[in-house]
């Protein structure tokens, strides 16, 4: 399930987190998403893809996020990000 959503503010940053899907270590952030943005994923996990997100004064590409329902809405745990330089390397390999 791919959902396009507008998210709110960053709650925290943890610089070393392991991706739950691929095992890769990356930057983890947490964002709060309003319940109305994703009405159908409560009580189960879903994946969200977001193209670009400006973070720490440089552009990072969010590849995948896991959404978990919370009391106030949804807590989005970022699985990993890729910097512009890393993405160029990945694109050149294709």
C-alpha cells in the first residue's frame, strides 16, 4: 500500500538505526501524522513512500517509512534515507 501524505513536525532524530526491512543502518527520524491522512491503516503496518524531504540542511530521499498507529495519530518511523550523492551513485549503477 502506497500512501501520499503530508506529515507534521519532526519529533526526534536518532543517527544510527537499523532498517527493519533490509537491515541497513541509516538516519531515523520520527514524525507525527494526522489520523485523517491515513484512515485505513490503523492497527496494522503499512509502508509510505515520500520522494524528497529536506533534513539537516541537505536533501535526503526517504525510501521507505513504517507507519504505526498511536493515540494522537500515526508515528512514522523512518527506515533509512539516502543522500543526494548516494542516490547519484545508485542511479549510475542502474
